C-alpha cells in the first residue's frame, strides 16, 4: 500500500487556511511550492531577517501527504468543512510507493566540482579523480553544501587569493565550508564565527572530519582579532549592521569578501564598505554578486 498525496492549486490568499485545514484533518506533512516552478512565471522569494514572512506565490501547489490507510473521499469531506466558506478546487490524487528514502535523498547530492582544483563531496560518494582539494560535506542543519552560487563565488575567490599563512575569518560560517576551504588552500590561522548554534556545531564537526584546524567562535562573544582576510556570505541586512565590526576585523592592507547579495543590492553595500575599503565587484553568478575590498590605510 502507498502513501496518499492530495495536491491543490490555490491562490496565495488561500494557502494558509488550506495548509492549516490539511493538518487539522490528519496530513502528516504539507508542502507549498510555486505552481509556476520551471516556467517563465517562476518567482524566487528571498527574505531578509526581520521581514514579514511571505509563505506563498501568486499560484501555489499545496500538497498534503496522508497515512497509507487514508481514504481521499473521507479527507475531502472533512476538509470541505474545515475550510468553509472557501470552496476548494478539485485535487490531483497520487499514491506514493514506499522507497528507500535515504538512498533517494542521497542521490540528490552528487559531488560538486567548484573549480578545476576544488571538489565538494558527500561522505557516501566516491571522490572523482582530478581535484587536488576535496572537502567532505554532508547536507545538514547549517547552510553551505557548496551548491549555492553565493558560496561558490566565495570559494572561487578564496582559491585565487589565499597564499600560504594568510589569516582568515569566515563570518557567518554555516557548515564551515569556507573556513575549511581556506585552510585547505594554505591559510594560516582560520576562525569561523556564527550566530546560530547549529552552525557552530556543524562547523566543528565538518572541520574535524576534514582534518582542518579551524577555531569556532559564537558571534555572541566578542570577536576581537585582526586578520588578513574576512569572508562573509550572509545577507545585505546583517552585512549592513555588521559593517563596522567586519571592517575592524581586517588588518590594514587586508581584504574583505562579501556575498549573499543580489545584483541590485550591491551598490548600497559598496558605498557603505567604501568608508574602509577600496571596493569592487569580484564576480556575478546568476543573480548574485560577490564584492571584494582592500582595506585602506597602512
Ligand atoms: C548563507 S549562510 C552562509 C554559510 C557559509 N558560509 C556558506 O558560504 O555557504 C549565512 C550564515 O550566516 C549566519 N549569520 C546570520 N547573521 C549573522 C550574524 N549577525 N552574525 C554571525 N552569523 C550570522 C547564519 O546563521 C548562517 O549560518
């Protein structure tokens, strides 16, 4: 017997009431995605910390997953009562066969060739020949598998700018991927900082697994050192708030790398960081820009 899945196409205004009703009538999970995914109308939603949470698109696919013993006619009648006075569209019904879910999930994470030299591989996958720097990283609670352009831009920058012994802070370390890469590219002391406890634990675990010495510090503590390179892949709003602190962490003549920035958000950050750095665009990938700066003064 298979799991029962019911998919409804609804407008953004109806998503919340339908999701709540699906849970109320016994859904094990509710999945909301852009119904225009894969088409010209697909729209990405990015949220800055503190912004109102927008949980829906113009047209949404809302999928409720039910226990294998469930019957759709019973669910639909309970659902009609639960969403009243909303009239539900006819759902599409699927049965989902049981599978080896762990293997299926793992298959989504293939090794990623970031540059000719650098490869990120999950632990269950064989390392492909041809890369001299390999990072073992499994997807987990913290951001940073290497698949996102904002991370890839920083990795590329680090590969091309780290020289032996340079000291580095990875501010907003997530999985620790940038700190680990910096160390593997020959950096000297590397410090990883994050505000999130899961990220701190992930970085400790991943650094150990990759046999790299990375000091991990909570952002709650006072980070009071100066290094040659600060790399921060966060988002424009924390990058704005953190600007004086990040600037202070870079030695005169040192460098800063800022990522997590959409192309049209770049100029404000360039002006802000221009107080302390000679700023320029490193590279653009998809709609993301990575900024770099050389610290002014001697
Ligand atoms: C987009 S992830 C980047 C992870 C990884 N460095 C990468 O490049 O893939 C951003 C990280 O910044 C952290 N972060 C957000 N605001 C922060 C703050 N004010 N101080 C320190 N870390 C912060 C988040 O917890 C998250 O782990």
